[in-house]
C-alpha cells in the first residue's frame, strides 16, 4: 500500500530539537528523515514525500516554535494519524482550520472550540492500552501552560469560556488515560464493549476468591495479616494487568473485557486495604 504524506499526516516531537533534520535547510535530508519516521510507525507502507510537501512541513514546524499562535498540536512524543478529523471553522476569523495543526488554537491566535475526538487523539497519542504515563504528564503540563483559564482573564468572554472547556477536557483526558483501569474502560467504550453496572461475573472460583479476600480483611486483627493480603492482591493486579495489556495489543476486546472486570474487583479490595492502613494512622 502506498501513501502520500502531506501536512495532515506528519510527526510532531516533544521538543523542536528532536526534529533538527526536518528544521534544517537541507530539504533532501528532511525528506529522508520524514520517510524514515513514517516507515517506523507504519511498517510495510510505501511512503512518498515530495519536496513541496516537505517544505510545507518545515514551514509549519518553524511557525510552531512561536509558542501560542499556530502551535496547537499536542506536544507528545509523536502524533500519527491516517484518519480524517472533523473540519472546524474558527469562531473569530471564520476560516476553516486545520484539524491537526490547529487543534487548540487557530492561526489567528484565539482558542478554539474543543474538537469532537477521542482522548488519545486529543493528547497526541497512538490509541493503545500501553501508555507512557511520564510522557502523558509532560503533555498535560505543556498544554495547560497554554490553555489554563488564568491566562485568559483579560480576553473576551468567549475565549475565556473556550479556554475553560479546553483545559477541563485536557484534565479529563489525562485522568482517564493516566491510570490502567479508567484507560481500559475507556478503550472498551470506544470499541462498543462497555462494562455495565450489572456486569455479570460467571467465574464462581473468582467470585469465591474475592469473597474470601474481603472476609479475611474484615476479620484481620494483626497488621501482618493485612500485609499478607495486600501482597496477594498486588500480585493478582499485576497478573491481570498483563492479561489486559496482551488482549488490548491483539485488539481482542472481547477477551480484554472479563479481565478488566476482574481488575475492578481487585482494585476494590486494594482500596479497602488502603483504607485499613489510613485508619491505623488516625
């Protein structure tokens, strides 16, 4: 399969110096580097980048260094997407804004209405259960530096409201993606395998195990007993997390779902153990 890569299919790295080849005046070197990047993330795909497209990307990267203005992409390690994002119109200048390059700000400099996209795309991440949380935290900090409502106290009511919405959405995305359980539930929701409140667990052996853990915690009289229970729960959490990750990697959401439900149960027991320790400190 062949693909022609233009300004709407590209790679943005966390710091401008990470793309020194693309920023250099050596367009040929930039072409080569861009092709290498996409071959890394799209193995088996034939990539063709012409000089004009490469110059466009160099132009955008130069504009991106200015800070607010045109720099509206998430600043994660990379953003790679072959999917078209919904077209939007800037509320201030009325022009059609680029769904990738102007995700948060229009080229005219104003904050935009939050895009109707999933949290992975919002934060510039590949859709995956395995997330680099440290990198995600850096993204949150970088985005909030530009979008925190306090920066817009002297702006119009419209821009203040949009900054609040964008900031809130970014925080929600971070909260969802930064921890395994909400991230797993979100992925299931995205692929129509949502977990309902009445989700039935048919594994009687597992239910008995959870019941025994809860009973042992309720009857514990020594800290050592709780320490032993915590060790068992943490081991099961790690094992279940591994199974979840493997299933999501295979895009096997049907197999991932029961493991996510199990993970919820173990998290519940772990939270009760944490509460026990907190009460000891009172």
